[in-house]
C-alpha cells in the first residue's frame, strides 16, 4: 500500500470562497437557478468551467486528471467532453473519470497502479443545495483544483469498486460491495462517509446492506454525512471528503475509513482507506 496526500489549491463554488468555508459552514448567500439546465447546456457549462480552472494550475507539467459528473449511461455527454478536453488541453480519455464523487477514489487507484507520484486534479460538477423544505435545488456548475502526491505516511487506499445499474433501488449492489470490502479485514472500520443524510429513504440504499459490515464496525464508529453541510456537489465531494479525512487531526489515529457513493440512481461505489505510518510503508 502507498500513502498519499490531497491538497486543494482553488475552489469555485456559488456558496463558498474556500474549502475551509465549505467544511466549517461559513457559506455565502446565493440564489438557485430556475429549473435544471438541459444536458447540452450543463455539458457546455462544465467545459466552460474547465477552461477557467485549467489556467490556474500551479504546475502544468504534471498529468492532469479530470473528475466529472456520474454520467453512467450518458454517452453523448462523455463523448462531447472527452473530445473537447482533447482539443483544449491535449488530455486523453484515460484521464477523464465520469464517476461523480467516487471519481477521486477511481483516480487514486489508477495513479497507484501506474506509479504516478504526483498529479493535478480538477473536479467539476453540478451544485445542489437544500432549501427550507429540504429539497435540493440547482445552483449551477462548480469546480476545484487539487493536487495528489504520494507520501511516506498517511491514508492509503485499500479497496475501490463501483457498479452501475438502471435503478439501484431494485438492484442494490452494496451487498456485494460490502462483502468484497470486508474480505481479509483485520482492523475495524472507524469512519463511514455516507452519500446521503441517513434519513431520506430514496437516497440511502446503502443503509439496507450496512448490517453486513456489523462484525467489522468499531464501537466508537464515526458517521459523516457530507450532504448535510456540502450539499450535493458530485465529483467535488469525493475530493473534499478525502481532504477533510487527511487534514482532520481527530481522524489520524483511526485505522480504517469507508467512502460510500450513490448518485443519479444508477451509480454505487465503495472506497476503503487505512492509515499507515512510515514504518509500515517501509
């Protein structure tokens, strides 16, 4: 296993000026957009956001990995974006992950598999914030720039897998995913980053299979519900979740964390992370 760090250099959100503002809840007032954009308009806005973020990279010599919405079956969107990114930034399809919040987990697996020591990360997705009626409203497209680096000690990815389906209420893949992640598990799970708020019935499919992990759950397990604070910000959520895990000193003594993702009713994923020290790395 290889430890890594993730640092966030720039963030562009309608309701926050920095990642620390997001994590502390120091948010700006902003207005929701009327309705949702068509897929053509949303795809175009994602490309425009990419054009504004790319010039802000501090080290353009590093490979740049793009994290985008969970377009599981939206082949036209992916084709348009990959072709545009190739023309604008000379990128390749292998560096574009259309997996929403679990795009960060998938890209870390790819970077470790390919022995990439450092890379730029640009995450772009729609921003949905809850209103007074607990309904998520569309606020446009946001983005952030981060940097991935391999380090001697810290959090390390142990497992990652995702599934796509037409309807995850009818096809709950978490049963298989949780069984896979628990194989060979020695240390207890100390932290779970959930994809929902633990309350909404249509957005918490992962809870139905959580009992499969009961033998592995720590007595003092910490459940984190980013949707309460972050809203639904897709691909950016995956980066911010790991950033908060890495930089929160309360988590550093924890042994095992799970990142759970479910998006757009078609996407389910689980990432598993363990803390390793320099001695274990050597």
